[in-house]
């Protein structure tokens, strides 16, 4: 499990995005919901060791990124997809994904072989020799997902991974997560509440840097008002949580 223990972080002095936050992500697929500015991206960046909390600790199976050696070991077990995916100048898709694997500690040969498989998984295998600068926004998101998956992390963090994907591509992504979740745990931040039960095991709602709800998908849906429209139960449950009614 991935633990966030008493973490505090702010981008400006005296203004905390997260304040003494303690949260545990269990194995499986967790959806992270919350309004804009709730602290979701900050939380995932801290969990990925991309930024350090001002206080507190992050742990994955008793491993904390609190030294250079421990950080390398931690990052080899954790994958992270930030909101912005950028092409690397001068690199073709397979080279960029292989480079991401090499940065995670893979050998050059293994990273090169795994890059081809990762690109195939996200539907970009036919474009592996293309420059990232030639990709559409949705294709760049899929490239980012391939970079996240290439090194076989045991815990994968994704920040708005389906942004820019069309309905068909979102369906492919959902199927991919379902396939990989047999061996890999995911924490996925999104604003989309549909199809929660088809993808996720648990729900975490973050609002103003605090956890408003954490539990199973069924427990989350059960918080919706009895008169909620059948197709909007998840949306109604979410609205109640961010209003502080749960």
C-alpha cells in the first residue's frame, strides 16, 4: 500500500494546499475525485516523489524517498503520469518511451524492448518511428501512458489520463487498466464520474486539501440522495461529498 503520512505542502508561504494530510491507498484501482484546486495534482506529485512535502512522509511498502538511493528505488516501483505530456526534441516515440524506462533504472536493452510493448498497449505501435511533435493532443496522452507503464511499476499514479481522449480511446484506456490491474495498483485523478464501478475498487474525494470521503465504490454510490436520477447517481454522491454532507 502507498501511504501519505501527515503531509503538508504549499506553493506560497502560509498558504497550504495540503495540511497535515494522512491517507492510505490500498492495492487495486482508486479514483481520486475533487474540484479544481482541491490538491489532487499536488498529492499525486508528492506520492510520485516529484515534489517533496514541507513536512510528513511518503511510504510504499516501508520504502520512503528520503535519500538519493532510496528515491531511485522508490521511483523504480512507482509510475507517474502528470497532466502535461511533452515530446522530447529529437526523439522518436519508441526512443522517448525507452528513455523513460532507462531513467527508472531499466537496462538500455530491456527498456528498448519494453518500449515497443508499451506503445502497442496504448495503440501507438504503428507510430513508434514518428516524432512526438507530430502527435495530436490525444496521442500525446497515450504516449504519456506508455511512458508510465514501460518499467512495470507496482503502483501507478495518473493525473487526468483521459483528458483529450475521444470516447473510443477512453474505452481502450478503460480496458487497458482492467487488464493491468491484475498485477498493478492505480490511483487515477479525474473529473469524470461515469463508469466508476466498471474500473475502480475504491473512491477518494479530496476538497480543500482534505479527504471528504474514502471507501468502496458501492459505499460512495450509497451516499447519493434517494431521489437522484438513475444516470446521475455518482454525480449526486460526489456533489454531496464536496458540500460536506457525508
